[in-house]
C-alpha cells in the first residue's frame, strides 16, 4: 500500500513539473484585434490607459480560479450578469489551453517567454499577457 502511495505521489510530481501553467498569474494587459488573424490591428487596454485587476490561478488538479474585474459601465453596456470570480477545470495539450467555462470557449494558444504568459484565442479575437506571481523566490500557489 505504501508503495502505491509513493508511486502516485511521484506521478503527480512529474505531472506538476510538466505543467508550466501552475501557479498564480497576474494580468499585465489584454488586447483585441480589429481584423481576425491580422496581428497588426491589435489594440490593448494599456493603449487606453486601463489597468485591470485580474488574475488566474492554475492548480495541480487541473482546476483554476479566475478573477476579472468588470467595471460598472462595462456591466451596464454589455449587460454583464456573471460574477467577477469564476472557477472551473482546464486541460493543457502541448500549447493549447481549454477551459470548462463557456466564457473562455475555444482553443487558447499558450506561450511562456521570460516569465510572461501569453494566451491567444483566434475565435474570440482576444489576447492577454500575464506575469507569474513570485514571492520569496518561489511561486505562490
């Protein structure tokens, strides 16, 4: 029985090391495109002077927590009824991220470069950039 527990623990640790998303990511910027597929038509919230309070927390058990602060005027204009906080499950296959939450439907292409996470969804024409939250030299989970 102890051997089985040890094997399961080791397998879990191996999976955790293979998942580069694990940890808390703070949003740096969110962008949209005026023409689908044309990266030259990108405009970002930072261009408009908007700083949004937002984060994603990816956990080892393939669940996630997401906080995305919608402004009051956005809620009224777009008739947003859902909460700023959501949670659900995710899968990561190669560099494709999929969420269980329909708000994030579609395939999100994932890249991590210099500790910056970029997710891009061609369906929704959205892109977001995050930085990993690190405290005392270790990731905060």
